[in-house]
C-alpha cells in the first residue's frame, strides 16, 4: 500500500468555499467571475500583460504554435528531454519537432545545441523549465532575435520560479502553465497561455473559444477549438494561487532537506545562481551502477511511490531517433520522490533513509 505518493494536491477550506460559491451561482461552465479572477491573479503573479486560461496544459502550447504560424513546412526546436506534450503540439500542426540535447548540469535545452539546429524552416524554439528550473532565456532570446524566430517558454512546471528576478510566465514571446493535479498550483486539469502581445492575446481567446467572432456571437470566422477552462476549475485555481508563496516556501524546504540528506549519494540538478527554482518535484539522478527499477520496487515495498524521468523523446516510436547522449543518460538514471507540501520533515527523513539503505546495500 502506498503511504507516500509522488504528489497530492493540498485542497483546503478556501477551495471548497469558492467551489460552493461557484455552484450556488450556477455558473459552472466556461463563463463566470472566477475565470476572470483567476486570469487576473496569474497576471499579477507573473507580471505578464495577458493570461488566457485553458482546459489543460497542452492546449496553450498548441495555440502558441498556431499563433506563430507553425505548419507542415515548419520546424520547431524542442529539448529531447521533456514531457511528450512539448513535441506533440508541434506534430499537431503538421510540423516537425527538431530535438536538441540538454545540458548535463541543469537538464534544460542546451543553447549551443539549439544554434546548430536552426534552418530556414525553423519557426520557433520551445524551451522547457524542467522540474521547475528556468532555461537559459537570455541566450535563447538572443539566438531567436538573431534568426527572427520566437521563443515559447514551456513553464508548465515552474510557476513561481524566477530567472534574473523575472518571474515565470514572462520568459518567452509566449509562456505556458499547466495546472494538472500534481502541479504546484492545480485546477484538476488546466493550463494558461501568457503573453504581452495584445493582438496575439485577442487571437488566442478567439481560437480557444471555437473561433467565435469577436464582434458577432455564434459567427465563427476562423477554425477554432474548445479549449476553455471552466468556472469551477478557475475557482479551485484562484484559491491555490492565493497561497502560492506559502506552497513554494514549503517545497523549497522539502527540496533542501532531501538534498542535505542525500548529499554525495545522488546527483541533483544544478541550480544556477541567478535562478530561483519552483522545485516542482524533488528529482535526481542515481549513480550509474544502480538499477532504478529495483530501487523503485524496494521503495514501493516500504509504501513509497517513486517516478522515473521522462523518456528521451527521440526514443518514442513515432518520432525520429537520434544521438542525444545527455538526454538519454538523464532519462535512464533519473527518479523523483514524494515532495508534496503536506510531508513532514520526519517523513522526508524516512524516505531519504530508505534510499540510502538501498544504495548502501546495492
């Protein structure tokens, strides 16, 4: 029996209060005050001018690609090491995802590899803030500007993080958040597209709403999608955002305790001095001689859920294979452990000791 899952959302009385208010109002679909309030709060937290809520975290990535004109004649550079949605949205547009290897230090897309991948078909670069650590956006934006392309920041995992005192949500021409159940802020399922571009924000709102005309109801002048967030989702999200800083503080404490406990035993992501990570999940790489599958079984027998890292995307059967040594190495050795805010220090110490026991035994 699993006593310590990888993650579980903290749902308190405030979430229940706002959801009940939403239910009492009968505005339970995609219209209602909480959608507006949630989007306004996201802008306040991130510093972005526009926030467009959507039904899940993949939708804003897809809309961003459409807005940048990604089509069957396009290429989009993405990290080989990421959750599959990062590349899937490129394929949805009929375009080709071009994989770039990642840095062995912070596990984010390698800027030197990006430069090598740009062609006259490149429309965009999708950078991912892997496990809550922002990518090297200064250099990425310089590259993008030099080649007249745009950055999409896949910040699904990094809400509340910062890069050189700039908050997540403002790193690219478009930035995206995910509010899945295991994220720092959850709406059950949910996502958002953030931008400072007034025109593109208007287009994004139209596209997520079945392409409905901005001037005439039930007249659809572009092909759109039903990517709308519900008022109930937004009510939960607003309550979650109200205590974001408290949640982030606790997650950083949890990360630092694990790191102290497991020092010299495993390999943590290098956090650059100019970055404050959101520490979405406590994740690390095992020594090369350790069998991850066996460790996972060892932990499961003690009631502890663990999670392997994402598969290097070039190894998925419907994408083109390649030689991405760092991505493959991280993917094969990486593991995440429970890191939800409700964990006590004693529980963290117990989980850490179980890992140490296994490593010492192996």
